[in-house]
C-alpha cells in the first residue's frame, strides 16, 4: 500500500514481500483458494506463504522454485512472483502499480477457472495417481477413450 505526501510523490509503505503477500491474499480470494488450496494445486506450503511478510531483500535462487509454483497455482505468468520481489518498482507511478495489481487480480470466466482448477489439481498429484484420476474423471464425464 502506498500513501501520497503533500508533494504528490508516492510514499511506499510496504516491502515488496509484503506486497506479494497482499496480492496473494487478494488473488486467493478471487480464485476461492485457501492457503492449503494453493498447496493442493501445486503451490508452496501454507507455512511458506505465511512467511512472506517477514522476508526481506532480494529472493535467493533457492526461492525460485517455490515462487514458480506460486505463479502456477495463482494462474500468473511464470516469473511474476520473482519479479514482484526482485525488480525495483520504486520509480513506478501509483497508476502503473495499480494497473499491474489489477491485471494480477483478474480472473478468467468460471468455465476456464474450473478447467484450470481440475488440471492444476491433477498436475499436483504424483504421476502414478494422476493417470488413475484422469481415467476416473473421463469415466464420470462419459468421455472414456475408445
């Protein structure tokens, strides 16, 4: 969140990590995902996501995989989370920051979201379970391959 001082200059009041956590919470709400739900569709653990507001500085290479998984779970382009915490946005105007946030919070239509949710949950399963679940799903949908 940022405030504007008397000179109309943005004053940033949250760290990049805090901003990422806030955007995660807003996106989760729009996708109707709990923290456990993020993990269930292949994202990082609830404990890892919870720690984001206490992190500081540039992300380490060890964090790249978790941030990648977070992007996938939240349906963000790959590299979004990394960019949010690694790239300097201090010179960005308030309007540009708000536009970025709005684009990250938009949700596709319900049918696309439902399909994504099923696909994400299937991807999160171990491979041997994934194939069984896919067969079961095709059976329920009466779409079994001939």
